[in-house]
C-alpha cells in the first residue's frame, strides 16, 4: 500500500510497526522520496484490515489523504521491519 498525505515525520512507521507486531502481522514500512509511506503486510485477513484502518487514519499528527492498496502474493516474510 502507499499512504499519501502528511505521513512522514509523524511516527507513522514506528506506530505501524508496533501495531503490526501486536497483531502478529509481518512485512515492512518505508518512507518514499515523494513524501508518501509504502508498506507491505502479511497476516490474517482481520489483522490486515485492522492495520488498513489505522493507515487510513494514521497517528495523531498525520493527515492521511488517501491509501492506495494493491494485493500481491505473500512472500513469506518472518517479521516486521522499518526500512
């Protein structure tokens, strides 16, 4: 997914990592050069949906404009990383 808006410098990645780890979701999250945040998630559907809900809102200081979501085949990721 790609999260658009004021999403860098607002603890988006760290908050997402903590929430993903709490739900047993694996994947990664990274800041992109264009000011967006990109993430890949693997886990149970209900847990992914909960994290998507978080991404649509973001942490307190974020201003999410939109989230572009694309489904892909799982890669078998073992943990959740901030890249």
